[in-house]
């Protein structure tokens, strides 16, 4: 199946700093990428949908100025958590969707963010 | 009411047992249905899509009842390696193919 990578896999940062997470589709072009967040023992919650070359669409309750998403190319989307706080500590997972590889969403391995 | 509801479990079963998970969804416009498997601290992986006529993949059988808005997953001859959380997932064209996840049902298979 198609491969999606995320970097970093784990990050610890101090409160108030910003963290950038990269999501790459390695062997296909992803017209759409999704960013999810998962808190312990909870389901994956969609944060935003990003389409290459256009602004991301954020889900209700997700602050677009805090979670900056850039989808500058068909293989790369980035999520920047600005001024991170301990409550932002979570498992962030991206998925990529490209019609050339069927209509399945392929998930990255996730990034575990801990804000101290 | 949650869009996708699942019994969180855990289901503790011995190896070789048959176990069934159920899921209900609230959006009648949902068109695509999936079961994903998620291991601890890992990303979800697609286990199988669910089709209206029901479908089977080895020891796994999925059923869909659109009238009742109900999806099921049956696992036969459970293996230790089946221990994981099973996520019921739905999507609809009207929501732009966004996936909506249930909270998952945890399965623990014991020797």
C-alpha cells in the first residue's frame, strides 16, 4: 500500500514554544491531507482538511491561528502548533488521500507531542 | 449523541474464541464504512471496508445494516495478535469523504 511518513515521531517542548510536524506521502501524490488529534482513550478527532495549494478547512472548535497548516506541494503538508501549552499534548496523526491510489486514506505513524 | 458509537470494552477472550463487535452511526447519509485496527500508540490501519452485502476476509466478517444504521465485525478463531483496538469508521460524500471515527473497542486475547 501507499506510504505516509511523519516527522518527528516524538517531540517534547516547553510551554510557549512552537512545534512543526511534517507529513509526507512517499510514493504518491496526495491531493488532500487530513490532520487528526487523539487524546488518551479517545477517538481520533479530525482537526482540519488541507488541499494542495489552498487554505485548510478547520473543524469546528479548532483554532486556525493556533494550528497552522500548510500544504505547499502534493507530497508535503505541515502542521505547526504555535505557542503550545500542556493541554496541546496529544497524538497527532496525518492521513493522505490521492485518487491515484484508490480512495483509501493512508495514515502516517503519528507524532506524540508532550508540552511541559 | 456521538456520530459513531461503539462499546469500549475491553473484551477479554481466550485464543480460538469468536468475538463480535457492534457499532451504530447517526448520519443516515453515510456511504462508506470501515473497520480499522489500532495498536497501542500507533496509527490506525485499515482492516477492511464494509459492503452492503457483507464481506469476509479470512477470519474477519463485516456486516452492514443500513436500515438500522448498524455495523458489525466478527472475528473467528481469535489469535493473540488480534489484541488491539478496533475502530468503526464512517464517511459520506456530503462531508467531503472525511472519516468519522468511533472511540474503538478494545480486544484482549489471552493464551
